């Protein structure tokens, strides 16, 4: 089955700096890669996603890049703000027709004011 | 965006009792829903795929007789934790794909504490 690895597990940045979180996946058939933000005790919220036919996608301060050959994808947050502090999860789905998401282990991002 | 609700939001029960959690898609129909479990400071782990009108598909290591899933309609899936034990204490979250697409929307989760 699919295996998703995520790094780093924790990330601390100064307000205004950029943050990058990286994930790798194992199933070359996976074709959908969402990123979720989860605040303590709350549901995961979709912040951006990318499909395998696209190499990069941007939404204001958030961007995701996908390298299908290397089977890795990254989340980039620019001009970080304290409210960006949360746990971020990458995920993958679509391999062998699988619609369920396989999640990475999560990255705790802390933005220092 | 699509809305998924869960009920209850939290529950405390005694060891040995059963707990039912409901997951509803409020503004769309979902032939498939997913149940995840999240332990403190850990990631979401898929437990099972709930299929409307047919049996659920369980992930390896998840006991189907302990975690009963019923997808009664196109907007409702239920997860029943039978004979709950303290080790079942966790955050249970359901999700549903909107309009048959890949995008999944999560319910608010149910925090279960088994004493």
C-alpha cells in the first residue's frame, strides 16, 4: 500500500519568514496530493491540493510543488503569520483506485511573533 | 464548500459499553465515507471505508467485529465501537468526498474517552 513520509516533524520560524514542508510517497500510481491544516482539537482543513498532471499550484501565500519522478511534493508558506501556527499534514490518494487518504506523520509549525 | 457533521462531539463511557458515532454529509450525497482515528500527537490513520448499500472495507489490523460500520443512506454513516476499552480512547473523524471527486471534507471529529 501507499506510504507517505513527512519532514520535518517540527518547524519553528520567525514571523514573515518562509516555511517549507516536504513529503515523499511510495505508490507511483497516486495522483492526488492534498495538504491539511489542523488546529488543536479540530478537524483537518484542506488548504491546498495538487493533482499529478500539474507540477505547481499557488494560492496567495501558499504553494505546493510536485515532482512525480522523484515522488515527492512540498508545501511552501511565504510571509508566515502567527495564525499559521498549527499541525500540517500531507496526504496522497488515487493509487490502484484507492480514494482513501494516506497521511504523512504531520509537521508542527510554530511561527514566532 | 461541502459540510460534514459528526455526533456526538465528545463522549465518555465506561469500559465494556458500546458507543455509536454518526457522520452526516449535510449538503451532498456520499456513497462512500471514510473513518479515521487519531491518537494524541499522531497522524490520522484510516480505519475503514464505508460504502452505501454494501459492507465496509476495513484496514489491516482493524477489527470489523469491534468497529461496526453501517452506511444507512447516502448522507449517513455510523461507527459503533463495541465493548469499548481504555485503549479505544481516541479522536474519531469521518470524511466524505464531495461530488465523487478526490477532495475530501472532514467532520469535526468525536473525542472518545473510555474509563
